[in-house]
């Protein structure tokens, strides 16, 4: 907490604004957008690399949260203050940091993929800045962000060479997706049936369970989309630059529309958790399996 007390002592309106803005680089939404851009417009292999590193890393992050159950800094010290409305977006247990996990997976992954020096430097800089913002805002301790920094870096260093090695093999990616799907099922079953200690907050268990079902649905959806592309679509990502912009915009609108429609009808399910899994399955399938059907048309634009 000593580091947080020091950062609390140097807060000022300019830094508060800057840190509050920069911390958004660790949002889950930004990670999903990056995955879609690579999958649709850059390189399918790199898109699946970011996806697998992100899903597996997030699941490990959640397991650590529910296992260690470390409270947020303001709970540990009621006199400690948090910047602005940062507390509102910092739900769940403190250890490890989800924002740091997402930022390092996204921008560390991009830094690993790219050969452009400026982009690599920018990616690494964001990986270091986001953890600082989480501590400055008062929502995480150094242990929280350092653990996520190491964990996400390990995911990037593990999955990038692995994906490069197996991408051109006959069944390598399929087996890897099978393994992730099996792990996702076990992860959800653990969250559902494990007898957590009595001091575990019911809201935290519910949140972890909800996220595990969302990740399970997304994993299943991306697996089905991969099989669709492998057997029938064989979609290409090349297109003129303005067509790429239209492709990304249309794909994101479709994905959000599927999500919103899913939330409208999720009440029809007797099990809300199952409903969430279905929603994220449909989102992943729409984004990686259905929307790419249009890519042949986008590739013709500008010619």
C-alpha cells in the first residue's frame, strides 16, 4: 500500500484526467476490437493468436481472483481515496488486475506481431502505462498489476510461436481449439460446483461464474467459425483501405446488434448463465463465421 499512498499524495487534476483516459487502453472492448481487426483485415493467424492468448489468460486471471480473494485497496484501508469514478468500473476482487491483463495481451500481442519499430515501442509503452494508471487511480496494488503483467506476457510468448508453428498443419489449430474448449468447460464446471470458502462473497462467485459462461460461449463460437472457414469459406482479408474501414464498421455493428438482441431475449431462458453463453456463442459465430461471407464482395471494391 505504500506505493499507493505515495501516488495518492501526488495526485492533481491534470494527472487525474490523464490517468483516467489512459486506463481505458485496458478495457475488454478494445481487446475484442483488436482481435476483429486482425481477423478481418490483417491476418487470420494473428487474430486467432490474440484470441487464444486473451481467452486463456482471462480464465487464469479469474481463477486467481476467486482463489486468493484479495480485497480492493479502499476496502483494506477505508481512509484511502480513489480517483473520480474509477471505483465504479473496478468490480470484483483486486488480485490480479484485469485491465493490465487485457492491455498486455492486446498491445503486447500487437508488439510481438508487428515488425514496425514505432508500433512495437508504442505497444510496449501502453503495456507499462496501464498498470501505472491502475495504481494511480487507486484500484490496484503493485502485486495486482505485476502479476497480470507477467501472466499476460507469458500468454503472448507462449501462444505466438505456438500458433506460427501449427497454423499450416492439418489439424494443429483444431486440436488447440479443442483443448481451449475443453478447458473452458472445466473452468465453468469449477466455478459452478466448487465449494468456495464461506468468506467468499456471493456476488464475486456469481460474477466469476457469469464470466466463465461468457468465455465458454465465445470459445465454442470461435471454434465453429474456424471450422466453417476451414471447410467452406476460406475467406481472404485483403481489400482496399476504405473497404477495410467499411468492413470493420459493418462487422462491429453486426456483433453489437447480435449482443443486444441476445440480451433482449435472454429472459426467455430459465438459466440466465446458459443464456449468456448462447449470446457470446452467437456473437463469436457472427463475427468470425458469418460476417466473413461478405469479404469477397469487399475485396472487389475499388477494382
